[in-house]
C-alpha cells in the first residue's frame, strides 16, 4: 500500500501550468514540521515536492505562500542518470487536498 498523509505549508506561491494535451498541472513544495525538536530546541521541517492534477491543481493554485494544507497522496519514485550517477527523485502525487486556512471559497474544497 502506498499512502502518504501530511499537513504543512506552501513554500512558494503556486504557478498553475497546462500540458500540451490541456491538463492542468501544479508542482509545489510543502514544508512539513517534524514532531520533535532539534538540539537547539527548534522544530526542523522536511520539504516535500508534490504534483497536483486537474481540479486539485486549480484548487491549490488559488492558495498563497505560507497557507496550510492537508494532503493525501502516494509517493512516486523516478530513477535517472545525471552526470554518470544514479539519482532517485521522490514526489507525492496528490489525490486529495484541503486548505486548512480557509482563505479561499468553501465550495472549491475537496473532501478528504
């Protein structure tokens, strides 16, 4: 089973794009705080790259940097060669998303 769930904040303002075939796509990075403090007493964060399609892409494109969202999706791994070395690229393909800051219209929300 490949399920990923997390709550975090958008690192940048989203930029909606469209594929050659007309599908809406959005690539964003979400900062997710860890559940424990580091040696300095602060919470570190993991920065998770996500890809959203169609309705989810349009929904998140209306959000702004710093807004909090809940995400459910699946991890996708791609392997490729770069400069003669093998590289693994991890992304979360988002299936469901919800704006936790409620700054956009309620009727656009996807239910989790």
